[in-house]
C-alpha cells in the first residue's frame, strides 16, 4: 500500500496536533492543580465531585445557621441570667417588706427600689438583638413584648410562636423564648403584682401581718423564677446540641474535601512524567516531519 505525500502530511499534522493538545491540557492541569477540568475528562469522578460539592454547600448553610443560632441562644441566656439576678434582688426586698417592724420610711425605700428593679427587669425582657428585633416577643419580633395598657396594667404584646432553624438534615432547633410563657399566667403577671405590692407598701396603714400580698408576691415571683431558670437550662441544652452538630459537620466537611481532592486533584509526579512523554513525542514528530518534508526523488539520485 502506497502512502501519498498528502496522506503522510495529514498523519504528521494529526500527530503534532494530538501531542500539542495533550501538552496544553497537561499545562492547564498543572496550572490549576486539577486533574478533572471538564466532566468529559472523568465522568464518574466529575459526577461524584458535583454530589460532594452539593453536600458541602448544604453543610456550609447548616454551619451558617448554627452560628446565627448560637449567637441568638447565648444572647437570650445572658439576658435571662441577668433577669434572674434582678428577680433574686426583688425577692429579697419582698421578704424584707414582710417585716412588720418597718416604718413608713423603710417601706417607701423598699417600694422605690422595687420600682427601679422592676424597670431593670422590664428593660431586660424588652431587649433587642443586633438587628433591632425584640428577643422575647415570639414571632412578633417588631413588637415590644412588655408595655402598660391604657388602664396602667402590664400586658404581653408578643405571641407564643416558635422560631426554628435547620442545623442538619432533618434536624431543627428552637431559637426563641417568649416573655408570655415566663411571666404571664392567665390574667395575672409578675409585673402587675409588683405594682400592687408597691402601692400597698406606700399605704400609711399597711401592715405586713394583716395582708397576704407579700406571700402572694413571693409565690408569683418564685413561679416566674422557676420558669426563667428552666428556660436558661433549655437554652444550654440547645447550645450543646448545635455545638455537637457543628463538630459533626466539620468532620464530614474535612472528609469530603479529602475525597474531592482524591477525585479531582492532580498528581504532579505522574503529570510530569506524562508531560515529558508528550514533549518527547512532539519533538520527535516535529523532527521527523522536517526531515521527510525536505526529501524528494531527486535528492535520492
């Protein structure tokens, strides 16, 4: 079988082109550090990398949610812990007010301090987060939870809504605590009770022995105190949950990155060997082509 000059030229050009393409691809791989530049380079590896990438994106979102949840839970825990301190002080004053040896001036001092501590407690419960949203209003985050109505009674303006955030595949955590559940029970609440106690203490005829308001106030305070401390415990449990999930996500993320590296990262040692092979083949083809291109029948005579 004879090979024409045109056919031979095409064969040489094809060889040069293939070797050049292979060399260029290797140079791109070495520049990026990636073995798989296109899905067609390794369809199975590319599909696996895409799947792992989606999982990594989901983990990234979970971790972002966890960070936000951790901030929210810690903020609530701080405000409630401070509230407990204030409520303990209020309780001490209530017990002190129950001493019948207190005169008018002593009772006025107690009443004034109770009002100041109540204002502090209200400000803690009406706290806002870093986005200017009320923390203890349930889902009514733009509504101040505690206010007095037109009749001068304390009311809860929020709701009992529960806000949750996804921190894992099918795993959610409750984000919020509302003031209504902690301080309000039917038509009664701690804040109105404190107002009633203050008014009683300022009555010149007040007698601790002849009134059960001290006992009622302490009982209502202890009930609220128990609910607040219970919520603080719950907040701690939730924080432990999200930290456990975060640690698990971090481990999966590291493992996935390792798998992705195995699937798509370039082995530079193997790449250099292949690079040299392509380079030698390209140089040999070029040399052969140059020699044969200059040959003719007359040069052989």
